[in-house]
C-alpha cells in the first residue's frame, strides 16, 4: 500500500516541502510513498514549487485505512481526521512532541532545529541517498521560510549548514535575495479574503483543557496590514465564537523590526499578561523581539494557561 506523507493543517512551505522530500527519500529506500497536503497551498509555497518545477501534492484530510508519515507536527489538533483509524509509520518534526500515540514502535526523527527540512537533509545523509536538485531547492526555501532567513530565535547552526549544503546542490547562490523574494510573496495580501489571511498560517492547541487558536502573518513591514487590521480583529472574534474557542490570537510579525503585534480575543485576557509580562491595551499588544510562535509564543501561553 502506498503511504502518504503529510504535514499540518493550513500547510506552510516546510509542511509541503518536507512531505515531498520524505516521500522521495522513503520511495528510494523501498517504501512506496506519496506527498500530500491538508489544505490549499499558500502563495509562498506555490511560488516555491513553481520556481523548482514541482507539482502541488494531492489533498488528503482523512487517515482512515491509510499508512501515514507525519512531517512538521505531531499534535492531533493539527493532523488528519481519523488518524487512529490509519497506521502511523513515522514522524519527522522540529516542534514539541505532540499527543499522537501508536500501538507499534515507529521511526521518530525530531530535532530541536528551525525547520523539518534540516532534519530531512540529515536523514538523506544518514541513508546515503542523493538529494535531487529540485528537491534540494525547495528544502532550501523551507529553511529560509521557517527561520525567517536565519533571523528567527528557532534558527540553529544545523539549519545554516543544511541550507548552505542544499543551496549548493540546487545551484542557488544568493540566499538572502531568495529569502527577500519569498517574503515579498508572503507579504502580498491584496485581494485576499480576511478569513483566508487569518487561516493562512493558523494552528489549534489544547492548553490546559482550553481550545486556543494562534495564527501568524509574517510581513516585511507591519504598515502593509494597516488597511486590514480592524477587519482581522473582527474576524478573529467571529472565529472564536464559531469554533467555541477560549482564545484566538493573531500574530502580525514584522520581520524587519523583529517583533509582533498580537491581536487577541479571549474569555480571560489576563492570560496575556500572565504569559508575556505585558498587559494588552484593548484587543492588542506589541511583543518586542517575538517572531517565533513555536519558541516564543506557544511555550509562554502553555505556562500562562496552566497558571
Ligand atoms: Mg510548519
Ligand atoms: Mg516547520
Ligand atoms: Mg512558520
């Protein structure tokens, strides 16, 4: 049976590219595997696949009756429906370990680095499998995206080394320029429905029994969002009631100023001060130096919600 390799809901460039890379690696190791995505490609991922001439993976939202590898997540809230009715064969990730469990032993490669594709580069090396040029290209882009061109607090030496080696294979010589090009594509919001912006990079979490949604929009300049900010605030309020959330947070990250304005709607806004030591003014708060949801936002909220 063909196994499916799939990243998290609201796929980002790492989730898409890691799925393609792991499917390629597994196939070369004799395990028939296909990449999949749980939702439509965001503009950045589309740009990256187009640039290297790769097709979008097929859509998959349900695991029932299938063999599955997970990349870029291991939280049930971010995964396929009916994951327990399929067979989980392996996980490659760079987040906190989530709440998936398995009846059998499986392969788990999870490293505290900036990008799943960094782990995958090391897996190709471990198995002594050559990385195709176009896959090396998209893996490079995934690292640039997840580490915000090496600026994020999540970026490690392994990410830099992997990106440089992959860029060498792909024949890319200016990673800064490529990174800026990608972030310009990512910053383009014109004509995009507000809900699509909120959900573009959005994750659900269970924090001490509370349903919490955290979205993030990374832009090269926050002023690009001036025209839609009020609509975004209204939309997360609707999303909160539709989804029976305790809280919904939306990080508007300025990658040049290296900080985030967080819009919030919560049953208990004091959780923000408990988590970050800073009280919001109304429905928003500026968090200086905060760019990484994974490393600087989720862990703080986990503690704040537990307090
Ligand atoms: Mg991701
Ligand atoms: Mg990632
Ligand atoms: Mg990201």
